[in-house]
């Protein structure tokens, strides 16, 4: 049986980096007999241009039937002034919501070869390996009621609702505990239980769930402290689990600890381990079309896809090893370039990973 993969390159640098990931996947397919079947479609600004909406229903249906979806990035200045209801980012929110992708896994792993690329001192970040598990389909980003209303005094008031039901907290908690079992056996749950009732409940659910995972150590931290600790002593963390908004912010902080956003993959999974895989970064319109974007986050997202949705551990390991070996050879895209290394473009970097994968 074939493994159906929908490819959604998106906008900006999306198509350039997707082309490199596809080269790598095609070789992995041959080498490890993965039986991959690719189907490419549109999301984001390019879908607005073609269909008037950022995610056509036909594209969504394809994604729902696929074994996994691999996405580049969406958005760009061309669509910035459009009505909020059809902005490129709406396509992304829709696909996450409709596919039930509630668990966002964002590893922040610092390749030892890139320890100098971090803005923190190398000794603080060398060997950093954190996994942030962010709840993705609930919380304040989706809570109702929401909007901007007119008050009696004529002033406008913006409002949103921070909501989490017990089952939403429990399922993301389970993901975090299960992931911790495959890593360092520690989960830090981040909340704001001193101020927000929604997160008092979050903490209670995490505590009661932890009884099922007595082998995993659970700790709790307020989000303001977590933000401080991430830049003070980031290596204290193993798995961090948190809600949608806190996770959005903390995972970008963790990303920067590793030096470049161009190195970081992510996975968003549903109950059936079907998922959407994408680099953490956006569409980088400032460098699009120049063959300078770093394709490694995209390639590592493809490796995560093989690992989590297709259960192809060997192929995923081989791709990650190939990326490591390219870095060992001193090849660097512009975003991670340091004196003494060899600067390469997007295509050259992709070709180098293909060559290294051939040799693994
Ligand atoms: P961005 O991540 O696109 O870019 C931030 C900076 O990082 C830029 O200087 C960019 O050149 C650089 N960068 C990003 N990826 C890189 C790579 N692979 N290699 C080298 N350098 C890289 O964020 P932004 O500038 O805030 O947003 C640009 C557009 O992307 C916006 O329209 C935004 O809405 C969208 N966006 C999309 C997603 C997504 O699709 N998941 C995520 C974030 C932002």
C-alpha cells in the first residue's frame, strides 16, 4: 500500500525549500522502499490568487485523506492588506482545526556544530535538546466569544476568551508524557495558574494525569518564569507542555536559542497520528527567489513526518544523520554562516543532503 503525502509548498521561500525536501524524500523513498505517493496542491496566498480562498475545500479533503501533509510556509506582503477572513494564515488555522491537529511538537535542538550561532553563550546552549508540546486547536486563539464591540460610552473594546475543557488538556498532556518517555522522562507544564482560572484547571488535569505516568517527573512553572528560565538556563528543560498562546511565544524563544529559525522543524498531530509537518519559520519574503534560504528545517520536517506519521524510523534517522554530516563538512546557508565555513545556496544545500543520504 502506498503512503499518500500531500505537498503544500505555499508562498515565499516555500516552493524553493520544498523542492529540496522533495529531492531528499525521493531518494529516501528509493533507498528505504517507503512507497511514497506525492500530490502537490496550493495553500496560502497562492491559493487566494488561484481560488479566492487560502485553502480550497478540495485541498482540505485531499489532506484529510492523506497519510501526512508536508507544508512550506504561507503569507507575504502581497496579501497583507486583505480582509482578515481570507488572509493566507487563515488557511493554516483552518487546516489545523479541520484535521484536528491539536498537538504541536516543536523540538529546539542545537546541533553542536552550530553552538556559536546562538545569541546565548555556547556553554548555556551546547547540547540543548528541548521539546515544546503546544496545544494547537484550543485556548484563546479559538475561544468564543471574541471580537471588537462598541461600549455604551462610544469607546471600542477588544475581547477574547481563554477556554480549555478537561479533555483538551488531558489529550495534550498525554502527548507530552508519552514523548517524555522516549526522551528524558521529565515534563514541565507551563501555565498562569496564579491569575487565570482556565489554567488552574489545566494544572489540576496535568496533576491527575501524572498519576498514570509515575515514571515521568512532572513540574509546573508560571509562563513568565518559564520565559526567563528559557534564556537563563534552557538545558534544565526536557519536555515543556503548554497551551496555544503561551506555546506560540515560548517556542519562538526556544527556537532562537538554537541560532537560526532556518534549522527548526515542527509536527502537528491528531488522534490518529496523522499530521501536518512544516518548518517553524514563515515564508521569508525578504529572501524569496534568491536561492539563499536554508532548506534544512524543511528537510528535517520531512524526516519528522517519516518518523511520526509513517513510522519509518530508519529513514528518518538517516535523513537527520545526513543533515549532521553536511554540517560536519562545514556547509552553511547564509543564516548560519560563520567565518571559516563554506557558504552554500538553497539548492546546493539540498544537493549536499541528498549526497550525504546516499552515503549513509
Ligand atoms: P519569517 O520566519 O518568514 O522570517 C523571519 C526572518 O527569518 C526573516 O529575516 C527571514 O529571511 C528569516 N528566515 C526565515 N526562514 C528562513 C530560512 N529558511 N532560511 C534563512 N532565513 C530564514 O517571519 P516573518 O518575516 O515574520 O513573516 C513573513 C511572512 O511569513 C508573513 O506573511 C507571516 O505571516 C508568514 N508566516 C508564516 C508562517 C507559517 O506559514 N507557518 C509562520 C510565521 C510567519
